[in-house]
C-alpha cells in the first residue's frame, strides 16, 4: 500500500508540483488543510512560498499550528520545503519580527551580501552534507545541485541541526535535520533527478 503523505495546504505552497513529485516517486499525496487528515497521515510535508508572517497567520487561522506540533510529537517523518523549512524556526525577520513554530531554535534572516550577489538567490547551487544522514541522501551524488529561490535563510542556533550547506557569498544553511524532521531551503520538486531522489528517500524511508 502506498505511503500516505499529507501536503499541508495553507494557501501559500507550491502544492501541485509537490503533489506530482510525490506521486511520481510512489507516494500517495493528499493535499489538505484539515487537521484530522494530517493527524492520520503516515508522513507530512509543509511546503511554502511567500512571506513568513503571512504564512504563520494562515497556519494559525486554519488550526494547523497545533496540528503540526501534534504530528511532530508522534515522531512520524516530516519534511519542510523552502518557506516550510523556515517556519520551523523560532523567529522570522521578514517585514518585522514574527514568531515561528519554534521547533528548531534559531532565526530566519535576509541575505546581506556584496552588490555582485543578487537577492533573491535564484537558480541551481551545490549542496554539501554536514551530517551523516546516509538514508535521506541515498543515491544522491556528493555535491549535487538543487534549485533555490529565496531572499531569507535559516540560521539554526545548534550546529547539529544543520544538515546541508551551500555557498552564496558565504556558506549558509541549505537544509535542517533533527530526529524525524528534514527540511530544505531548496525546492526538491523543481530539482530534477536528485530532487526526486530526495523525495523518494523520504517516501521510502
């Protein structure tokens, strides 16, 4: 039976492309904003495109903040994508200061780079693993490239929460891992073969 994966719909995610990618690698994708559906899923994905503060308000208005925390307490696998990764941290500093989900200690800050580096950081970039998480990186070559579109990035307080790093005018956190949580700043659903392999490893793991 296919793994049931709930993709959280809070009106700020790239839902259809994530759904198609999960189905392509053999998962059963259910797009939902219903907390009960999320509670019953085998695994959950929190996607996201847009502003941090707006996203937290949308999650809260649908009762999804509590649903996410309750799901995480079950220790079932959880995957955040782009803004969905950033929301896991304590605080976002986009357009003021906004409280996040507080799952991973740290802040989400804007790139502060020399003028030759355009912001948002957009396009393909090489990532490197900082932790031994071989299962999720199965069949993905060292130094693989993934697709990024973002102006803000995660700064976890604990170095052990940083899973992947990339370089754009300096090294930055490209992905987070703690316990049952994996979350990427890049978009695996837009990252062709290696992105699909990463999602397959999540579905199959």
